[in-house]
C-alpha cells in the first residue's frame, strides 16, 4: 500500500534526490495520500493493480518460476504473488521503461524478478519484515533463491542481514534505517514527573504486544502508584477489542487511552508528549519476528525512554540508551520500566538522542556487507 510508512519514506527520499518516481501498488489509500501532498506531488505515475485476477497462463508461469517443490508447498504466498502480479508487472515495466526497479518486500520482489526475466533494468529487492521471518518459516527460502539471484538485496538491520545471508546464501546491502526530521528530541525535565506517560505505537495485533503493555501498566501502578502511570495506545487492528477488555480486567481501563492511528508527523507529535515508549513485540507461532522495529528507532530519536523485547532486530533499534526485556513477559516489561526510571532521566535521554542525531547514519549499526553500485548519472533516470 502506498500509504505505508516505509513506502512513503522511500518515495520521498528518491524524489528528494532528483529521481523521477513511478509507483505500482496493489491498493491506493486516497485518504492517506491526501495527507502526504509533498510525496504525491513528486510522483511521475501511479499504477494500481487493484483486484486484477491472475492473467491467463499466470499459474503455469508461477509454477515454472518457483519450482515444483515450492509450488506444492502448502499455501505458498510467494507463488500466488508471482501468478497474480508478474504478468501485470511485465506490462507496467514495458510501458514505463524504468532505469531501476525497487521492489518493496520479498513477495513483491519475486514477481518483479519474474517480470523482468533477468533482462532490462536492475532490480533492488528491499526485504525487512514478515517476508524475512514468517514467509520462510511457512514455505522456506526456495522461491526467493530461484528468483532473486540476480537482484541487489537490501535489508535494514544486522538481524535481517544474517537471515538473508543464511537463507539466500548472498550478502545483502545493509542500509541502517534512519528517521524523518519530524522525530527529534524536545526539551524534557531532569526528573521523572507524575503522571508518567507511557506510549504504545503499532498495529493492534497479538504479535505487537499491546496487551503486554496494558498488563505492565497495571503492575507498575500497583507497585508505584505515586507515578500515576498512564498509557496511550496509537494504532488500530483486529486485537483492539481484546486489548480494551484486558485493560478493564486489569483495573486500568481509566488509565489507557486509545487514540487510533496517526500519520507520520502525528506519531512524532505524540512521542514528543510522552515519556516512555513500550515495544513489547513477541515472536508469533507463524514464525513472525520483529526484524527491525522502526518505531523503537523513532522513539530513541525523539528522546524517549524505550523499553523493548529482546527479540529480532529490536536490540539494534533500541541501542545503548533503552532497556531490553524478555519477550512475552508483562512482569519483565514492568520491571524494565522501573530499571529505565532508576538509571536515567528524561534530560539524559534527550542528550543521548541529540548525540545520536549528530552521528553519521549507520555508525551505530553493523557495517554494510557490501556497498551499492554508484547510480548512473545519465539524464532522465527514473525508478518504479
């Protein structure tokens, strides 16, 4: 979806550097785009595939592309994406004739690779989330290995780089993900004051752990009522009703505010008004793991205290200033908040965030496994 934070960030960054950007997306959120005029104004072209069904021959094309063994894997999402998207993407590439193709997430990179057929513009495959954890857990790396051998694979955390090196057998380009200028530290007190303002930002699905944030709030309030701790939940999703019920059962329903989703700049404003960000992501039975944790990066850059699960790419995102705790453990999360309060102050966290903002991007992450080739300086280059 063109409205997703990662996609909007990539489009804005490419346009800012002088590229003409065309986007091919599965869906178009008109309301979300209306809030991004600076991005949409720079778009050269938007193609929406929408509900287009598999083209004639698409199933057989996908079968040949992913291989017989992968094709027979139960519920192979990569194969379905190739069948549905590759024929349409082939037409889009022929019409736009891009200089480069940037495919966002693996299940989109696979049909893009099939559409290009090893010829034409180079493919950059950006892998960073469920496509690196949940997809290989359910169907293996076979389709990626068959289709992405000629692509430049980009990841955004050392954890993701290790997954790709092991699963694909290639060294990806590691591009540490930075935040937009909207996330910057604001002046904060030398001491923690009441009410202590806790924040959760994310989709309301079990693996993101909003229920754990609610439980941690209840335990913290029971042990240290003088903190007058309160929790704001930013986001929406199918688990919202369950999280609300959990807050009522824990006796903190009046201390939890559900404010719905916020646009990028809105999240930055909310972070500026809160003290501690909770990122209690838990691995899911389906194999999903938090491969990066962008919200944790945004929290640290905003000068917040961050308490996060010791899972996937979150240790890198949190860095040295936050507190890591065991995943799927509300007691550990509550204790982590207490540890953060004991060993730091709001002002000290702001100082750390300001120092990090002066550090060249990537200096606090693993070094790239290899460098991207220099972009061509021929006139009129564009990307799809």
